[in-house]
């Protein structure tokens, strides 16, 4: 005897409905999920840009520090 362990529902496997013209219309929760997903992706892009800019400032600060140290080392060795 084989048992089907999948949940049995009387709903269609796809959660779309048809409007009067017969075209598929997304259900509200799907549209909201897509919207939230797009917003999350946008926030991730903004966060990535902010990290990139702050990392650039950090590397520029390190470069200035290294340039000062190199100049100091040259001044000490010239004497």
C-alpha cells in the first residue's frame, strides 16, 4: 500500500485568479511579497553603496597616513 504524504487541498496548485477577461491576476499577498522583496533589494543596494563609500574613505585615510610616514622616514634618513 502506497501512502501519499503530501497535504491534500481542494485549491489549485497556483494561487492566481482570473478576471472577467480571463487573464491571470496576482493575489494581493503575492503582490505585497514581490513589493517587499524589491524594497529589500533596494535597501541592500543602498547599504552596499554606503559600505563601499565608507571603505573608500578608510583606504584614503590609510594612504594619507602612509604618505606622512614615508615622508617622515625620508626626512630622517636624509639628515
